[in-house]
């Protein structure tokens, strides 16, 4: 039977089901490579214990003291005109007049850090499917004037849903949902851009076009008008942050950052046809941060401020001057690498894989997950001891909506995912790679390479239980001894693949979002990579939303290569040793 056609699970009993009593072991530090079956491979395991990251300590946050209200530059310039009404906070769940901080922890739970200094607490965001991991969470503000903030959740498959915050610690079910948003690589809550007092959205395509979705005031049926193209050329930015009202004129403003670290300010105009003025460069060196976060008015002066996080987890406050620039930064918190996603107005959306699996020479699986600071967690035992020796496994980006990589096993030509049989006919492939969605529908896909070097794409069904019929997308891939991918290396929001030739040359295949031609022509990005015995794509390790690479040399030393977001990789950093105990990593 041709692979890609679903067949019922066979009644043949697995020889051994992995006990998988996930033990947290403090050992070593990191990695993965494609596995191959051998003649002594056991019957398929078809079961793994769900992997659950440990709960981290809550980060610290000391916000600036609320100052006395002062006249903004915009208000001063207005002279005798009517006083400008300050923009309202967009996520004020405790109704104290200031936006609170919402983030998703490494453990997958959401937390609120109040601005009033009280303790952080867990926030229940998705009562309909608590196991779903959203690609992004956006806080557009109070859209219908009832005094409660709304939240927008964006699924990996492009469903944007609106939830009302029914209390300070939870939302209700979705009041509205719209589809097709996977065509954008960033959706930003920009504040009021049109001057009608309602929160609006901006959305950017991978090619850099910007669309305005103006708010309607209706949260149950059509909260936003149809998108209107209002700009182009924004692909040069790796961050777009809706900062609410920065200059005190009541209109939403924007900040953008280039991968090189230059910061630009776009003042809002209040006009839907041209919602922002020409950009002004207001800073440089901001590439030291892996995330810039809007806080609305954090000081009480009526002006929108920013926070910025270093890869090490230190958080800095940038207080607005009212002219798009900032006062000297102030350290306000540590331990913020525990935040995998900031709910807000322009985060770094990631989905699919931020982890890796490693197998010892004796056949025991260990799991590592990203700490958002360029390091991996302590290893977690993910199988019974020795139970996976000789198994032909792969670890692609998530094939369903839980955001975790799927442990696949090929046995006697049949592909298995946990307890499910996917289909037969996979015995002719020597490599399976799962960079994520390659076809543009938001669902995780698989690439399969034949022994002769032909490459086929299998489009996932979104539940990890089956694939569409295969599509031949390339040939000549036999010259590579490694194909890896997990996320976006080039910074355009599309998933990519990296290939290593036998001479150690590294090539990048940028994703296109098209199933029939998923990659652009290869680009050489490095040499000398044959020094690594194992080479793997674990996803984003340093919390900047871009995919990274890991290599393990013959001595077992582990090196991290982070992506620059421009299609190149940064200089390697040693992050571990002793990984020669593993014979394969995924």
C-alpha cells in the first residue's frame, strides 16, 4: 500500500511497551541525528509517556513607580485644542488602570504578573482545549467598551479566536473565530490606529506586506473589518511591536527592529488609509535582546513604554520620553527566560518543536527541552531502559496542536505515532524530516528521502494520524548525509530545511509555503560541519523565535549555532560535553 493512505492499527502486539516513567535526571548537557533500522529491531513500541516540562520558579518583576501625570508633548502641541484622552491599558485584568503582564511558561501554562506588586498567578486561557498550544496570544484591549480586556488566540492552523477576560484569572470560550490567518507571519495589536477609540490589528505577510484590520466594536460577530494593505517592505524587521500611545496623542504607535538591532519608531496618524508616519530611527544595539514587549503606560505619565529581555532572562524597562525615544534603561527583573511566549502586541510566535530526543548506545531515550536562554534542561528519561535499541525513529515538529514534537517509529515499512498506526509503505525511505508546516495550511508535514535521493512531501492532517498522498518535490538529495529542520532559520516565518553534504558544506533551503515547490534554491551557509558526528535541529533554544542548530563532535562536546534571522548562523557556542554516550539524536 502506498504511504500516505491510512490503514487501521494492526492487532499484532508490540513486544514491549515503554514504561516511560519520566524521571528527571541531572546529567550532562545536550542533542540528535537520523536513525536507521537494523536486522535486530524490536517490534514497534507504539507508546511513549507524555513529556511534561518541569514547573519553573516565577520570575521577578519590579516595575517603575507610578509618577504624577504630566503633560505629553502631543497635548502641549495641541494648545487650545480639546484635551487628548490617554489610551487605555490593553490587558488590565485587575482594573487598577495599568496593563498586567501575561506570559506562557516553559511548562505550557499561562501566568499573570500584576502591576500592583501582588504575587503572580496562573491564568486559564483556553477552556475549550486546554492541551492546545497556541502559536501566539495577542492582547488588543477592551474592544467593545464593557471594561474588560479581550484576548486573541492564534492557532498553528491560522484560526484567530477572540476571548473575553471574564475575570482576573480566566477567559471564557471563544466568542468569535476567523480562519486563514496562517498566511501572516506576525499579527500585532497596534492600539487605535484609525482614531475611533477601538483597538486595531496589523498583520504582515512573509513578503513584507502590511495589512490593517480595523476594529468594529463587536466582539461576537466580526470584531475586525476586512484587511486593507497599508504598507510593504516590512520583511526587513524581525520584531514589530504595537506600543499603544507613545507620544500622548491618543493614537497607537509602533516600534520595529531589524536583525542588526536598529530600532525604528512609527507614529500613528489616526487615518485608516495611511495609519502611520514615516519611520524614525530611535536606537541601535537592540539585537542584544531576544524579545521586546509593550507594557502600555507603566509609569503613570500617559505614555506607552517598553520592556526588553536578554537571552539570559534579565528584563529591562524603557520609559518613554513622549517623542519615540527613551530614558536610560532600568533593570526590573530576572529569571524571565521561563517565558516561552509573551502575551501582548508583537511577540515571537513559535510552534512545533523546542526540544530534542537522545538515545544511548544501550537504547534508552532521554528528552531535553529548551530553556529559552541557549541551554537545554536537565535530561528526562523518556523510555524504559534499553527499550529502543535498534529502533528506527524520527522526531519531527508537532503534527497536531499540542506544540510538542512527535516521536515516530518505522517498523517493517509501517509508520507509527505513539499508539497509532499511520500507514504502511515507508520502508523505501532512509530519512524522515519534519521542519513543520511546508504547505501553508499550518499543519505539520513530513519530508521523506528515498535511498536513491528523491524527496517527497507528505502533508499532515493536523492530528498526527495520517498524511495526504505524497508529492515528489526534489531529487539528487543522496549527496547529503544529513537533512534537518525545525522551524524558521531565515526570519520570514516560513519553515526551512538545512542539508549537510559529505564534505561538511552546509546549505539552507528556504521554505516557500507551497506544497508543490516547498523550497527555494539552496544557499551555502557554512563549511567544515563534518566535524560533527551528530547534527540536529532542535527548534528555538534562545527564545528569539528563530530556529537553531546543534552539533556534537567526536569527543562528545556540544555546540550551539543560533540563527541570525537573515539566513545565516552565528558563531558557535559550546554548551555541553559528555554527549558521546548517545549514538543518535533527533
